[in-house]
């Protein structure tokens, strides 16, 4: 049976991953299809994990830990992991997004991460994210929303009214970035009640989820480019997409974990844990419960070790951490053909030259002479 090429699989992954929430949902879907079982952080793991088992759990619906237990694993053994992140710079709706100006209904936006915000102007923009809904019994559930339609636009000023903006664009986030969603005529048709969000926005979300507007409790929505990811270039050598930082590494790590554990005997002689960690909030410093600087990774290491260890042994977590190895996988900026001088001499990432290993003498990265040895680092330096 023919296997879909990786670049085509990645395009499918990207087009399913409009937001960090959608990316994690797609990771879950693919893991479940390969036999991974969901475990609950709020439940005991001792007795729930078994050698040879494959598991995953999520936090905040925006980060995920997936791991496969070697059949020869014992408490204190190491974890071999790939770390990536699910978030990308974007424009998110403010808690009170309703703005009206000069006959237009607009959405107030806030910048997330360090984006090239000038690239968001004059594009066809949809909406996506997580929506909280209240059921008739009072319970709150989360649903993912994806409005794949050009419902928003951030217009630039006509060149006749702003001479010079053709080569230079200065952006005031508060005044220049609100996105047009409708004309004020629509406010008369839909009713202009409420002071947090435009009724037309709530209507779009409700229609997308096929629920009543009154059931919407809150949401975390962002603007998304509706232009799909694709393969391009004269020889189809380029993957053209937003969010490559860092959905590319997330996809590669996911495929590596799934494919390395697919065979029925893949874990028979494995003494370690094979793991994928996809974190949220890397673009803003990772300091959150679902970020890499939170407790997510060490919680995982600790709970796995303790699930297989004896309660009398109190150092299994420390021994496991010392025997573990993690690759922090993120994207590197290839040399720009128009700006080659932006990179250090002899250290510019070249196309078709293989994987980039990032180093920094000030320890912004953990790479050193041992961890940068790509020949078989974990085995040779265990």
C-alpha cells in the first residue's frame, strides 16, 4: 500500500491546525488512531500504566504529553523525548472586542507573541479558537470553533491618503489593527444589544457550532488566514504556510513517536520511555501551566517514575531525570536571499544542508559538545 508522502501529510496537519487548540486536537486524533490511550492527570497513575502501553494527556487543550512505555522499563530509567510548541504569533480578540467606527463594526484585537503584524493587513481572515458552552444542566463544556471564511479584514489606508506607506508602514496596535467584520447596517438587522461583543460575531460562532447564542459563556478566538497551506515553487520544493514555527516540529515529533511505536514488537526491548511534549505559550515566554517553564514536563517524569516505582524508593524521579534526554525542536530561519547579511558569517542555515543545531555560549540553548553530537548521543554518553 502506498504511503502518503511526509510533505503531503504535513500540509494536511497544518490545514487542520488553525490554532494551538486545533493542533492539539489533531495530535490527539492521530495518536488515538495509532492505539494511544488517554489518561487523566487528576486520577492515580499507579496501576493504570503498564509496560508496553501507549498513553497521552492534555492540559488546557493547548499542550499534550504522549509517551510509550518500554516493556523493559523500570522506575528510574530515562525518558527520551522530543519537545516542541503548538502556538504561533497571532491576533487574538480582546475580552471586550466590540468596536464601532465610521459605519463599520470592528473587532478589537491584541497581539500575541512577536509577529510581523504588517503581513496581516489586507488579507482574507477567518476566526478560530476554543468556545465555552453551558448546557441545560449547567455544565460547562469546551468546543473548537473554526470559521473558514473571509469574515474579517484589516484594511490599510489608501495610498492617496497616506503617501509613503507603500514602502513604510508604522503600526499603532490600538488604532490600526481593529478588524472590520461587518457594516453598521448589520447591527440594525441583528440587534445591537450587549457591550462586550458584536451580535454578528456571536451569531457566527453559534452557527458554526450549531448551538444557541445564549449557551455561549466565553471564548478564546483569534484571526486566521483562510489561505490554505500548500506545496509551491517551480519544482514543488517549498512548503508554503503560516504557523511553521512550530507546527513543523510538532508534526515531525508526532510522526517520529507514532512510527517508532507502531510495530507490535517495537517496545519489546525498550528500557526507556519514548515521549513527545508539545507545549503552549512558547511565543510569550512559556511561563504558564501548559508552557515549558511550568510543571508539565517534570510532572510527567515524576508521575511515570512513581507509577512504576516502589513507594519506599524516594529517588526514582531524580534518577530518571538524570538518565533522560530531550531534543528541544524548533524552527531556524534560513538565510534570506535578499538579506544574507542578517546572519553570522559561517553560521547561516542553508537550504538542503540538513538539520540546524542551535548553540549559544550564553546558554540561551542547552546545546553543548555532548548534546550536539548527532551520531548517537544518548547511547554513547549515557
